[in-house]
């Protein structure tokens, strides 16, 4: 099946199976859930970035007509957090707030307006504490600590790994390049504001409908936060109106409405305002980076050393994983014989950061790809040729023990070079116009779940019956990316039926087998493989029944176009429904399950659990810019992008993911930033969001979006369903560095940080005019107390995947912190 | 302290060609009344400040941000929402093209863009790419990068011209 090359469904451009619901307004998002007797919730959020909550008086709010319930921190004694290692949040802060926006109280009332007005009646006395606004301040301010856990002072997390002696390799290199880069934070800004509805059913059990990408994780974390048996909690992930990583945490409001529904015995809804969505954030970490790379004079990399410093905001969230991701995937694009990686995440008094499209990897990828551009120039090499010479090999191991399977990166580079007419443009366009090239790679699913277990990461259940209907159940979650379409397409392909005849029931912890959710680009590969297994099991039963009837062998039965037929005499056939009837007669009620666990990763050292994936996707991108020297305005005129997809399941959706990634990447490159300013001291130096609105948080509109030319490289990966890799995140990665490299080609200035805004362009041009280094970017990297690294020899230096300066471990996966 | 909610207004709104009696607080926006009092949840919201375009509906044929329109002011006007776009089971050409060509990914901004595009095509049955970009520049989409939206509108326009 997986080696087949001719398909009836896979690879054909099609209307997605949920397309009709989306264009008729029938897709039911969380805020569209309206239930009888439903009441409404609003949260009171801290105006202080760091303060002790001395007292809360809710009596006036409680007395307000129409108010049903007021909750405070004392109603939520249990801490929570999405990762088992960071249980540092409270649904409502009982005694300390850590960022402007940290919730301290909740009102539930007959309508939103009443709840909103009652918030004003709650009196909270705060005592301000010293605040931390950025990582340098965090390193210099060990007291007061934001949290009692972590490495030391206000350092949440430190990590250090060395794969081969990097200092030695640097010394032996012909050239050593050292650069410091900064990647500003930005946020998901899904158009759907987060909403949740909680209700108690007839049996007294809780149901939560929510805008979440990860119903299984929410199920676990919510049951713990409320101290309820998980079997009495049902989480339904409504289709998300965009996720991009921002709906992956358990959020305060989800716990609050659940508790309120249990207390009131009636449905409780909350929908966040747009301003609250900005403050809740969990988006891209601001990261300061230092990169040292050794190269030979003929353009081979000898080693790389990446150091990162992450501004984590006020809580842990997924931050431990984010910290790993600022280093671990640097090795999968190019041959890097030795690699060292130090990372540090600090707490600051700002909204917590977390996963956003590309989770932790766009920042170091930006640094790496801009530095490669500088290296190519210094060595007198064409940036495309230089990269083609160092592309990682298929079926190889990296220095940090990641297993690369298929890699279509070279083909991607060749495609964008050809389609963009690179050779005629690079360093040849008139002053003010330029082209830039960059590449990227991403996971097709994190190798490990966020909590340690040996169970499948995706489960699929299929039901067929005599009516001919096929229903597929899976915990995967539709966030707009097309996960239902992947599921239906795969089941339809295996069973030889029309994808529109498959009914998808997804993202409901009471009805669907566990799937870990829509994050880390895992759905196509993991859900897809589980779906193939379930569908093949049922197909085998049907084939046996049909073969008995046709007096042949099951392996001679074919499935296509709603027919079950003799492979060597396709005229002998029956309808799919007739075949199901035969199978139901022979085997009884028909059902099958499939499950998927990723292959075991070869690394054995502590921390080797982050980075492995069943496959990696690759992308190359060329951006053309025009830069106005007077205003500093950057106009991106066209983008060429090629993505190594393995195989496209539905090319319409694939193209949409790629173009959407380019769009979001251009936003990050040119304008999007989640930035804060201090209010005056009398307002406790509050760190408030500069631009918490969709008007001021600039994103590309239709008028700003350039034409995108998309190409696919289809080299099926054996670990992937029909060979199909991810496409939701990888194509974002090369966009930002390609823009920076194109700006350099256009006007000869280096902007070593994003966003690349007109003021920075003008500042760099001014430096250039004065004969100074025409560069804008961070000047230095601070002293970070990185620990002595865990040392692991690369595979080609006699390593066995274990650390050489730590006790041997049987399985790295057992102790890995998180994916 | 503010007083309790003011007395509801009671009036008839014409939505998708049907008049409906509805009673609601006088301060409510058209968006709120459509969604909360008439159960027409096809119209979405992304900011409730007139910034994102998700709530666009047609009022007398003109795209209006329903989060900024006061519902009581819409009495006597012809309001069109995404629920009224299809003819029975038959999708409007815009709906069909958006579904076929990737114009809708998460689908959340889609109703607002469909209504905006409907107004555009009624004014200009054969709009240029530039005209389309301009028409939907007030509708933010975080998923698509807009290109498949342009193509969907162009394809719908083509189908509509062919069928007259």
C-alpha cells in the first residue's frame, strides 16, 4: 500500500471534506456553542506586572443583580501547567501576580455586560514588587525570584550540549564567523478569540467545549486542576479559528468556566476580548543568539556553536521545550561535523511565551541562514551553490544523533534558483533591488509526548455498517490546517471510496481515541499512519468476505471508486456496500482500530528526547525586495518557495499551508512584534503591551501580500503515510532570513534582527554613509551562566549516543524532559 | 454605580429576506443581535473594534462591520449574512469556489470575506486582481496568505459571468 504510486484520492486537488461547512457558516466554533440557561464569565486581570495580592473584596460584585458567582484564587488551590515539569500557574492568582493580565478573579453573570460591569466592583489591594522587563535584567536580578523553582535566581532553564570538541574544530577552521542576532517576539493573533463553554451533563459529569489544539492534554491537565477523575471530564475541541500554537496550553479561563459550571450546575461561557488574547499570548519567544561557525576555505562547515537566551515571560508553559528547540534542529539541514548548543530561558514580568508556528526554531534558523549568507560572501561563493555543497545526506545521523530519512532540500534549492531566475538577479539587480535565499527544516511530529508514556501517540477507530457508511473517530483536532481532510482522504484511499462518504468525528475525548493534538506538525504523519492501519485492517476483512463470495483469494480483491472487484478481472465487481454486507455477515459488527508510535530515536543522552521525529520536511525560499532608501520601506515584490512534502495528500491544502506560512513569515520579518512599554513608576512601572489590538499589531493585509510561487518536491518518505510529510510549519522558517538576505543584496546593509523595520534600514544606511559597519543588530551577547555541557561524541567520532561525561543511560527517551 | 440593564427595544429586522421580531438591549451591536438574539452564528467576530473584518455583513448591499453597527439603527434595512448566501442546498458560486480552491482554511474570516466579495462582484462582475485586493483589504486572514482567496473570487466571478 505505502509503496503504491497510483492513487484515486491522494495527490488529487480536491475540495476539503469540511469545506462546505466553512463557507456556509455552519462550522461550529467554540463561541458558537449556545446552550439553554447559559451564563457568562469575565476575568479580572492584574494591572500590575509583579505584585503581592494583599486582599480581594468581592462583596459588592457578588451583590450586583444578575451576578451568579464570583471566584478568586482561594477557589483554585491546585497549581497547573501544561508540562508535568512546570506546574507553576494558578487559575486565579491567590497571592501573587506576575504579569499585567494575570487573572485574579472571575465573575459569572446572566450576560457578558453584567459580568463585565461587576468586575469594576471587585476591590483588590496590591503591593508592587520589583519587576523584570528583559533577559539581561533577569540575569542581573536574582531576587525577588518570580518562581521558587528553576535553575537559580530568575533563570528558568539552562541547557548545554556538546557533540564533539567544538573549540578544537574552530581552531582548525580556515575561517571562524561570529555573529549576534536578535529575534523579537510576536504573537499568533488567530482571528478567532479564545472561547470556552463548560456544562454539566445529566450524569453530573463535566463537558468543556473549547478553542484548543490539544484536547487530550487539556483533558489530563483540567482533571488534575479540578481534582476530578478524568473519566468524568469530557473535552471537545471545537474547530479552531486559527491556532498557530496559541491554543496549546491549558488556559486559566478553561479551568475557571469548568469550575463555575460545576458549582452552578448550568453552562458557563467565556470569550476573551482581543486585548486579552494579546495578553494571554504564549507566542514566539524573543531570543538573543550568538552563533560561531567554523568553515574551510572551500566552503565546508567544520562546526557550529549556538548560544541562545530566551525571554520566557512570567510562567513556564511549554518553555522548557521551546528552550531545547532553539538549538536541537540546527543540525538537520546541513552537514555539521561538530555541534555545541547552550540555551537559557529566563522569567520576566510579561505574558508567558510558548509555541508559535515553528516552535523555538525560527529564531536560530534566522541566525544560521543569515550567517551562511555572510559566509558565502566572504568565501566568494554563490549562496545557493554554497548550500548545495553542504546539504545533509539522506538516511544519515546528525552530530546530535537525530536520524534524517529522506531529504529533498537540494531539489528545493534548485527549484527556487531556477524559478526565481536567481543567477540573473543575485548581486546583479539595480541598486535598491535585491534577492535573498534561505532554507529551513522542521519536524513531522515531536518524537515524544509531553508526558512520559509508552502508549500510542495517535489512535484511530473506524466503524462500518451495512448502510455503507464509514465513520472515523480520532482525537486529532481541526485547527484550519485540514486534519479532517487528511483523515478522510487516507481512509478513502485505502477503502477505495469517496472521501466525502467518510464521516469524521474528531477532537472529543469522550468519543475519540487519544491523539496528542495539532502541534509539532504531527497530524499528517501520526494520525495518517494510524488511519492507514485501521483502514487496512478493515479492508482485509472485507477482502476476505468478498473473496469467499467471488471464490478467489483475498489478495486478488481490489478496492476503488466505491467498488470491490477482482484485480485481474475488474468486470467482476460489487459495490462497497454489498461487500460490507458480506463482511458483516461473516465477521459480525465491523470495526477496527489503528495506532501509531514514532520510531525509537538513536540518541541515548539526557535530553535526546527533544528533536527526534519520524521525518523532517525541508524548504528553500527566494525573496525579492525593493528598498526605498529615503523611507527605509521594504517592499517584497515576489516570493519563490519550494517545499519537500514527501507527497501531497491534497495539493489545494498543501499550497494553502505554504502560502499561509510565507504570509506569516513576512509578517514576522517585516512588522509583527509583541512588545511592551513601561508605565510611570506611580503605576508600578507596569509593563504593558504597546499595541494590543489588531489595528496596531501590524500584519500583512491583502494589499501588502506579494505574489508567491509555490513548488513541491515529492520524494515519498518511508516513515510517512503514502510518503507525506508535514507542511504547516516548515515553510515559514526560511522566509525571515531570506528577507534579511534580500535586503542586504538590495542596499548592502545587514539587519541582524527581526522585524526588519524602516527605522532600522535607515539607521543602517546612515552608518553605511558614514563609512561605519552598515549593520543594525545586537552588539553583544551577555554572560550567561551556562553549565558544563553534556558531552556526546558524534556518530563518526566513535560515539554510541550516550554522554561521555555522565552515567550511561538505557534509554534517553525515558528521562527526556519534554518534546 | 451603573443601573441595571436598560429596557429592551423591540423591533423587526429584515435578515436574508425575512422579517423577524426581535427584542434586545438598546446598546447591542448588529453583530451581537445576529449571533445572540437571532442565533445566526455564521457571522464571526475577531476584535469587536472594527479592525479585522470578520463580522462583515451586507446592509442594503453594502459591506458593513456589524460590530460597529448599532442593531436598532438597522431597522428597515436589508441585512444579508452568510446564512443567506446559498439558494437552498445550492451554494453561491463564491461559496463553491472558496471551498474548492482553498479560499477557506480555518473558515473563521470566511463569512466576512464572502459577504465583502459578494458586494464587490455585484458592483464589478469582472474585477481585476488589484480591485479584489483593495476590496478585501479590511478583512484580515491569518491562514491563507490571501492568494487562494483572490483565486476563489476570480473563479466565482468567472462562473457567475458564464451562467449569467
